[in-house]
């Protein structure tokens, strides 16, 4: 959270400006910078604006013999699908 705040300040963005550019609510940006708690989707939206989305591609990289299933852009562009659990 401190790195995101520092990056925001380096880019001369206010919390409100970051909120407007990312589509993440102002309250969520404030809460994230204060507590470090945020949804993954919101975190990735902030990372796009703060020009650090590519850093997330290093999280759990595929093994050499595996192909990446999708890029972050493809995942974020997919519509949300509701899934229902099944009783067994």
C-alpha cells in the first residue's frame, strides 16, 4: 500500500484523481492506502493507472512447460459469470 501511495505521488496524482482515472471509488482508494485492504480487481485497476500492471505478471509465473492461460488484459476484459455450486 505504501508503494502504491508513493507511486501515486510520484505521478502527481491525488487520491481523487487516481479514483477518477481508474474507476475505483474514492473511498476504496482512501481505505486501501490506510489499511492495505482492496479487492484484486480494484488493485489491478489502480495498477493500470499507476503504470505497474506488468509487475503482477511475475506473481506465480507459469513453469517452462506450461503456457499462460490468459493475459491480465484478457482476464479483466471477460464478463463476470455467476457460478452455482452443486451438491454432491
